[in-house]
């Protein structure tokens, strides 16, 4: 895996991207601004499920009319996020917050699957009333997971836990797959 | 031209250097700014809160503006949608101001000399004034605006375009015109079905989206500049 990341890191386009004056900031700004669309719309659906807003709106109208925008935002986030990763693959590969973010993403997706397969199955019965416990728990989990993803995403920028600052062989160094200290010079 | 004074004597300086810079310097030396700068954790967590506020704000703005542009919820009027998201918008703005204030205390000396920061403050003020002074008034009256509404709209338009033309670079202007073009085309495509009041609402929604996106983009650019 690491060999592949190192190879990716040395491709000419990756180097060009991370050294670019404008492209990298524009991609990063787009990634951050898309949070407004993505997190903002998923928040509305979750708050409706929790019964905190849009109480006169059916859950199915929320999911049919608002969620497509959430998906559009997500596609833009994945595209910009992937290119950003490609620009500095080795840095992100060893970044503990990046790894946490990916973990939270998996959790968020498991929750989405659960909601669509199970919690939402009998939506016709509670479309305009209070959603059942399972749907409300799913909405709460969704809010928690996406918040955690945004927090971890923001923290990627900080270098507190970079491999060079971790005790070799320690828990965090292992969690970040830090290479043995001798090989560390290739990190910089 | 104004005259500022330092230990070398008097020298020519700008209005801002004479009256605004001392405010920034004073604030920068205050105990609260000193505490913010001394802590390793306050600024990162304020940054997180600022980002979460951005998400809240995006949702609250988007729901009402999308509805005014013919997307989003169907079974409601725009006024219904706006009422539902209003508490979220208030919470988002409050969180953005508090977290943004803390972030600013951490780097006042940099911000005073940062064009993106001043652009952001200008668009933030216009976006707030526009959202509550123009857009929400139009929404509440199903698109019918009184003279005051249009006067505020015109004033913001003139002031903001001036600020934008003077303070931003070709990149920002290009992005702005692209955005305006795309949104304008959306309204143009629907023009056959739009009455004058719907048209006013749609254009207000475009202005709201553009103002808030510019604010967010300029805010992000503070870190890049």
C-alpha cells in the first residue's frame, strides 16, 4: 500500500498540484464551501427526522426533494477530496486525522445503509408524524458522524501528530503506519 | 492625508492607519487576545466551530433560496420554508460571529493587512443586511417589495460591487461572474412561468447565494493569502 502511495506521490501531476499557486487553494476552497450544500442539506433532513424543524413536511418529501442536493454536494466533495488527496498522498496517508476521517466516513455510510434498508422501510406509516425510534437514532448518528468528519477534516491541517513528532513504535505511530525512524528522511 | 506618530516623529499615513490600526493594536495587546494566542487549542477548535457554523448557515440559506428558485420543497410557500429555517440561520450567524471573533483575536496583526479579510467583512455585512433587510422582507410578502426594500437592495448592490471591483483580483471576479451567469441562466430558463413577484424572489435568491458564497470563499482565502 505504502509503495503505491509513494509512487502516486512522485507522479508529475501530483507534484504539479501540490506546488501550484492557485489550483490547490481553489480545490480546497471548493471542498470547504461545498460543506454548505452537503452538510447543510443533510442537517435539514436529520433535524426533520428528529422532529426539530419542518414538522409540517412529510419525511418522504424531505428525502425526495432535498437529498438529491445532498448527493450532488457529496459527489463534488468526493471529486475535490480525491484530487486533494492525490496532490499530497503521502502526507495524508500518514495523517492520523485523515485516517480518523475515513473511519467516520465508513460509519456514516453504514448508518445511511441502515436508514435506507431498515429505518425507512415503513416510512408510509409515519410520514407526517413523529418518526420511530430507529429513524431518530439513525438521524442522531448521522449528525454525530458528519460532525466528526468535519472536525477530523479540519484537524488534518495541523501537524501535532506527524510521524516525526511521534514516539517510534508508540500507539499513534503504529496507527499512522509511520515508517521506521531510519526511513524517515524520505518523509520530508 | 493624515499624520501618524511613532518614536521617530510624525509621518504621513492613511485614515485606516491612523484610526483603525490603533484599535487592532489595542485589541491585540488585550488580555483576551493574549490568552487566545497563548493557547494551542483555542484557535483550532474555534476553526472547527466556524466550519460547523458554515454548514448550518449553508443549509438555512440554501433551503429558502432553492425554494425561491423553484428547487427544493414543493408543498410549501417560500415563506413557510424561511420560517422553518430562521432559528437555524440565527444560530449559525451567532456561532459564526463568536467563533470568528475568537479566530480573529488569534491573528489581528495579520488580518489588518489582509485584503481577503476586509472583503469578507464587507460581504458578510452586506449578506446579513441583504438577507434580513431585503430577501426575508420579499419572502414574507410573496415577492412584493416596498420602496424601502428596493432602496436597501440598490444601496447594497452599489456598495458591494464597488468593494468587489476594488478589493478583489481577477480570479475572484471571474468566479463571481461565472456564478452570476449560471444563476441568471437558471432564472432565464424559467422566465415563461415566472410572474414579476416570483422574478423578484428569484433574483433576491441569486443575490443571497452569491453574497454568502463570496463571504465564505473570502473567509477561506484569508488562510491562503
